[in-house]
C-alpha cells in the first residue's frame, strides 16, 4: 500500500535522537529550547512554544486568548475535529462556517455570516497546505476586535502573496508534528506568536499553570512555585524535540519534493475531465500537505467507488474531511445537522486525497497516476 502521507526519517534523525538519549535531560532543557528557536527562526516568529500535539497548541492558543464559557469561536466546516475540540475544551462554542467552493478555505464572507455578539475569535485552517486569505481575515478580525488563530497544521513552510511566512500571519499559529505532517516528532506541536504575553501564558499553560518552570527555579535557587491558573501537562520531551530539529533541517527539501510531485500530478490529470484539482490562490507559497482532487460529473456514490477501486490497487487514498458539523458528537453538542454548510457538504462527497509525501518514489507516483487514469474505465 502506498500511504497518502508518511514520515521520511533518515540516519541523521536517528543519530539526533540517540544523542539526546545520552544527555542528562530527556525533557525540558536545551533540546526543547533549540527546537523552539529553530522553528521560530524558520517561520520568522518572535516566540515558539513546543507542546505535545497540534491539538495542544490550539488549546493553548484558546486558553491564552482567554476564550471561555459564553464565548463563540468561528471554525471552518472542512477540518479535523481538533479545530472544534480546542474550543469545547474551554467550555466555549465552536460556530461552524462554510468554505470557498474552489479552494475549500474559510472565507471572510463566511466568517461575517457566522458572527454574533458572542464571537471572540476565528480559527482559520490552511486546508491542504494553502494559506488562507490572512490579509482579509485579519482586517475583519481587527475591525471586530476578534483574535485570529491560524490552524497551520498543514501549512508549515507556506507563505502569503507578499512572501510573509506561515507563523506570522495570525495572532497565534498552531503547528502539528504528527508523522503525516510537514515535519515530524512522532507526536508534537508548536504555538507561534509575536505577542510576548501570549507566549508566556502558553508556556505556563503547557506546564500545569505553574508560574516558573523547573529550569528557571533551579537557576534562581528557588524551591517555591505557584499554580496560578488552570493548566495541563502539554510539554514536549527533549527526545521529540531532537527529532524535530533534525527534521526541520530537511523541510526545504521535503517542500520541494511535495511541490514537484504535485506538479507531476497536475500535468498527468490535466486531460481527465472527471478530475479537478482544487484552485490555488495566485502568488501564494503552498506547502502541499495534501493533494486533493474533486471527482466531477460522475454522479452520486462514484467517489466512494473510486476510493474503493484505488484502495484495491494499493493506492492509499483518503477523504479530508467528513464535514465537521455532521460528526455525531458535534451534532449532539452543537445541535448542528445537514444543510448548515452546503459547500463543505457537497465537497465532502466528491473529494479524494491522493498520496503526497517526500518518501514517494517516482515509481509510486507513476502507479498513482496510472490508477487514477484507469478510473476512466470504471466510469466510462
Ligand atoms: C493534524 C491536525 C490537527 C491536530 O494535530 P495533532 O498533532 O494530531 O494533535 C489539527 N488541525 C488540523 C487541520 C490537522 O490536520
């Protein structure tokens, strides 16, 4: 099976992990600070807070922004559950907004329609690795006094039309280092911000709400500490961070490989009337986390038939995502149902994610292309 996404870990990465295992600190300490500094530098962000997952980064953002009971946060309908869960963890309400039919990104118009007097923040998702229209979203958020969070779990390495990197485009940016994501630490995440106050709150939040971490207590000779607000153990170990720093050095090569494979797919499918890749906003740097196509004009149920046919040939296709508001849990908790976000619901029935990651060989890419082209026999 050719998976839709997977890590590319080499001997340098393994050596970096082995080296930290021989060092005195397996959590906290220089390996964590080095990974935070490396990601901050790569993204041009002032502060970076390493946490145990992308979900924890989103949760830390919500907590640091003071999102709580009675508050509403706008989230897009085509995303992973974590984008809504981080709001629910704070006992606030995610309000699901529809996406653009061509890019499947959250649009400023959809955000406007979702606003109420209770709205406090917007979480934009850089679906498939394409940055949202942050110029328009931040103007809207500024006008309304809302915080803007980028769920950039797909888009590390992307940039907007002015070349400003992902990590600098919102008040807080959340990254994930799950194995299918742009770089991996196994599990892991990071929250980026230019705001020193938000960074300090997120550092405290990842460590039980304690006002000083062990390293700073030790260096100041203090044994006293205080839990000053609700926090969690969301720390990322030094072992994970050593892998992350090593992986980050390869990110430019990973991004180039993803871009090259996406361009190969584009060319190979250009003459297939039933395969429509998503639109790309001109001038952006796409991080190419996912290569998503819409299967057009095949009729109801044909996407599922295509999914089954490709899986049967060992092509690990996937669907990103079922509409957020139609998961049983969110229907129950939010009272949502079909018809709330018609664009996302229609897209969710005809999208297919094809394998895209830097560990794909030319042979793998050729197999994917032949199998997708072969769908014309199935649907002929
Ligand atoms: C992967 C992902 C997350 C969660 O990241 P984890 O590291 O798995 O917790 C959140 N949002 C989106 C859009 C993701 O793809």
